[in-house]
C-alpha cells in the first residue's frame, strides 16, 4: 500500500477582451505547472517564454535597427543561415526579410515588424539562443 503524494498545481489565468493570440479570443495568459519541485520558478520561466511568443511588443521596448546593433543582428542572421550577403549596419529590405523569417522560425510571431525597429526583449533572447547555438556546434 503506497500512498501517492498530492500533486502541486500552480496556475495563472488572465482574461482580457481580445487579448489572446492574434486577438482571436479573450485568454491573455493561461499557464499551469503541475507537480514540479520549484513550481513558482517554473511558472516564471514559462511566463517569460509566453511573453516572447504570444504577447505583442511593448512600444517602449522598440529601438531602431541601425549601426552597430544592425551589424550584430545581421551577423547572427548570417551565421544562422537566414541572411546571405549584407552591408554591415545597413538595415535594408534583405535584412528585414531575413529578420522576419528568423523571428517566425523562433516563434516570435506577434513581435515581427517591418519598420526597421527591433524589440529589446526579442534581441536579448536572440543573443541567448545564438550563444547556445554556437556552443552546441563547438
């Protein structure tokens, strides 16, 4: 006769009219963690992923993709195979198209832009993922 420990469930559900993915429903956020050794930390991790993949950019987190920043993003896109030839630092149509494709690949769909701006949260995640991608190839 073994007794099973009760499962711990931690959940967050937030509704807002038209707040769901693409504005198609009212579920702005609905996450749950079941039977995890650190449920609050896991919920925070899941929410960070959710923010990047389901929520639109905060206008205060948008910066111009130009100069050194554009060159850095172009180098990442080039190394990952999304951008062939480019003039470093010049955010041209090819760079924007490659960034669009990359962001779709990484599931940043709600944050894809075509106006020469980049979301700082996406940029931070791009940097982390690129570093991990590089390390996996070493």
